[in-house]
C-alpha cells in the first residue's frame, strides 16, 4: 500500500509540474524577445552577462502590467520589455529630456525615440516619458504603474546627490503592492574605497537603506547577476570592464576574462495602504 501511495503521489507531482511548466511556457515570451531577430547580435551576446529573462522573472513581470523603465539609455532592455508588454500591458521609457539644453541629454533622448519609432512591429505601443534629476521627476501619475525597473543607474544619481529624490519619485509613481526592481553595480567589503557612485559601485546596504527610507520594503534579493571575478579595484571604476573597456586595448583580454561587473539584484514592494 505504501508503494502504491508513493507512486500516486509521484504521479500527481509530475502532472502538477507539467501543468505549471505548460502555463509558464504559454505565458512567457521573454526568451523569444530576448533572442529575437529585431535585436543586434551584439545586444543578444550581452544576455550572457545581464540575464534579462531570469532578472525580469525574478521581479515578477507579467505581460498585462504597466512597467516603467528608468533611464533606458540606448534601449537594450526596451528591446525585450516593449514587445513583451505591447499587446496586453504598457511599456514606458522614462529617459532624458528631449528639450534639455545639455546636448548629451537631448541627443540621446532623440536617439531612443527614433529607435522606437523605426520598428512599430515591436515598439509601436511604447510610450516615452521624462525623468531627469533634479528638476523633472514626475515621469508618471501617482500610484499608476505596476512596476518600475532600473538597471545600473543609481550610481549616476548618487554621485550627483539626486538618488534619494529619484527613489522618492519612483515610490510615488508605483501602485500600492507595486514592484521596484533594481540592478546595480555592487561594491565589495573593501573595494572600491569610494562608494559614492563616482566609480560606478555602491554598497548593497546603502541601496536598501535608501529604498526603505523612500517607503519601499525589500522582498527578496538575488545573485542572478553576481560576478565573483570582479575585484572592483580599478582606477577607472566599473567602466574598466566590458562593455566599456575604458582603457582601450590595455589589458583587454584580462578584463574580458573577468566579464561585466558584479551586480546586486533587488526586489522591493510598495506596501499597501492601510
């Protein structure tokens, strides 16, 4: 009888796992878009270091969500998020101000807008917004978005003294029970000595403290984007490593072997209103 019970239990477990697996496959196009032909080979190659599918799954993304990406840069993650959310959800890129008097900001804002406009099949429903500290922080209405994601941006805000204001703006935009998912270059116990953000690295404890101060609660952290090879002792900071290679050809193979930076991956929630 015990043997029969074990067989039944194993069969039920197997069936349950199959159902779960089928549901995940049926609902998840992240892998499809992460490796899609609309992306360059260069961008796809970086999946190895950025782990976009595992990272977004860890954050709990769903295709029906309204998701804001803060400072999307050249649109690396937009290439995955925009088509994934296109039919049932909404992707919003909160980037540089196209009307900025600073040429770097206006130029890169236009570049992203042109990129999205050039491929309506994948990016046709994407929206553009502006987040540029310290003056333009209202990138979405209060309590309006399901998830905000930020990839390797906090060091820029921290080094300019704007990180707390940006985190407060993110908290304002997220719905109660909404998610703030963050990836950031991570400082070690001793390196670099400067953890102000000027070298790209920040302490994980400092990030958690800052997000908590804004009102968020840490749900979980992951080592998806960890890299123990990163020694963080580079004079020119994180940009010594790929893909920047700030030193050019000097010791390039050495830094290539290390790979991209060690990164924290944190998932915060905005607590429900009491």
